[in-house]
C-alpha cells in the first residue's frame, strides 16, 4: 500500500525523514541464569519462565552505562561506514546512569572522540530509545543536524533490589545504538511516530536517585526499582496496541502490512498479549527477552541489531518499533527499512 505524501500529523512530510544506516550493540560477559537466581531469592526457574519467558540476563561487572554505550556506538559507526568525527548529535536514553553530572552522552562523546557532536541524555525509561529517535528525527528533519547516534544503554543491575523477587528476576544490562541520517528516498526510513506520557501514574514504577526520609506518593524510601507489576501489565497491554494502531494510521498502513513488530522486551507474556490484541501472529514479534531479560531503553536497539546481523531484517521490510514504561511513557514508530 502506498501512502507517499502523507503527513504524520505533526508537520513532518514523509519526504523529509530519517533512516537507520548502522546498528551496534554490547552485552556484558557475565550471564545470570534463573537457576542461579534460585540461590539468591525465593523463586524458581519454572515461575520466571512461565510468568515472563526470561531464562537468563547479562549483568555488568566491570562495565558501565558509558562503556557499554561506547562499544555499541563504535559497532554502529563501523556498520554505517562512518567515523566518530562525522557525528553531529549523540542522544543517550538511559534511566540507570552512574553519574548525574556530566551526562552519560557527553562521556560517550569523550570516549568516542566525537569532537564535533552535541551530546545529551534522555530519560523516558523503557520508551527512552523511541523518544530519543523522535528527537533525532526532529533535529535532522528541521535541518539543524545531518546525523545522530541514538543509543539505549542500561546497567539496571545496580538499581535493582537483589532481595526483591518481584523485580530482580526481570531486568538485565546492555546497550544498543543506531546511526541515523536524512533519508533521501521518499518511502524509506521513519514513516510515522507517536508518543505519549501519563505522569499521573508515575507511582506504578519508580526509583529514587538516593534514599529519602519523607513520605509521598512514592512509598519506598530506598534507591531501588519499585513496581506494581499488575498495573504495569495492564498499562502495557491496553496502551501499546492503541499506540501502534495510531502510528499505523498516520502512516496509512495496517497491522497486516507490517513484517516485524520490534517491541520493548518487558517480558514475553506482555508481548504475546499485545500480539493477540493486534490480531497478529507471534512470528511477527521477534523476542530476545528470554536471553537478555528486560533491558529498558536498550531493549529495542539491542533487538534491532540482533535481527539485522542475523539477516532477519531485509531492505524494504516494514517495521513497527514500540517502547513503553515508567513515567508512564509510551511510543510507537512505523518505518520501512
Ligand atoms: N518467584 C516466585 N514467586 C513470585 C515471584 C518470583 N520471582 N515474584 C512474585 N512472586 C509471587 C508473588 O509474591 C505472589 O505470591 P502470593 O500470591 O503469595 O502473594 C505470586 O507470585 C503472584 O504474584 P503476581 O504479582 O500476581 O504475579 P503475576 O502473575 O502478576 O506476575 C509479573 C508478575 C510477571 C511481574 C506480572 O505482573 C507482569 O508481567 N508485570 C509486568 C511487569 C514488567 O514486565 N515490568 C518490567 C518493567 S516495566 C516495563 O518494562 C514496561
């Protein structure tokens, strides 16, 4: 179905868009299996597999958000055939930065030697990569920059309470990056994008930057991730299909036109429920949460890189990317590779 000339409703003509021309990723070496978790908290491999589909995750020992992000960027630049000096903009989505100042993106810029780039962080939790991609698109289509490195990188293992079985079994560490630039081809690149936030439900999933004594809407006082799993599940299963349908409508496409839905890898059960709501087969929903767990903002670029390198994404295919998480935040993007 051709929909050339459509606007995405926010002033961007489809002719002016961006495309991904390189991908890269990095995972810490250490793997933590469900069996090992059985020795740490009162859980079982069977419970974790059945409720989440996760079998193992990677845990950073010597690595940081910055070192993982820098490795992913070097691989994305090599894949795109570009050098660090050519990069105009570095956007790093993370919610687990080791430092408040300087921002992680600036540290990545330093490590890469990307001397001509402007760099800053974006925190929209598991929707962060999508929000960063949309920001890059706005800068590039607005004519301010020619290209960008868009990164999702997390070391969630440092903000997880390893005594809380309700959360520690879910998360993993890792980074993914894409190199994006202006697309000159009318029907190649990002075709539409939608984003949303609902700050009234922030208490469903949160983490402080430091322990706190005062009482407020966020009950836990420590600096670990707190989650109402049931509410997160309901939010994802209701909001994400709507968001994807809206993005498809803006692109003049339907679920049947899409080859692959690259979703935030919150957990496999959520992805299956979203697929069912969209009335699409699971063969269109690639999964790596079983091997890497939930890596928040890193999940989508990590999976994209895996799919590209294994030949599962081909030029011309239509993809939907969708992220959702703390905030609450959500976003979806339709693209033609
Ligand atoms: N091992 C064993 N038992 C556990 C574990 C565990 N790791 N965690 C919780 N339980 C227990 C609970 O204590 C509870 O016991 P009880 O009945 O005696 O009180 C029981 O299992 C059932 O707990 P529920 O929370 O009702 O389990 P549910 O079937 O809802 O599954 C889950 C929990 C998997 C977290 C589910 O709510 C979910 O998928 N939520 C989405 C959360 C998510 O993916 N978050 C990721 C971060 S947010 C994001 O990325 C968008």
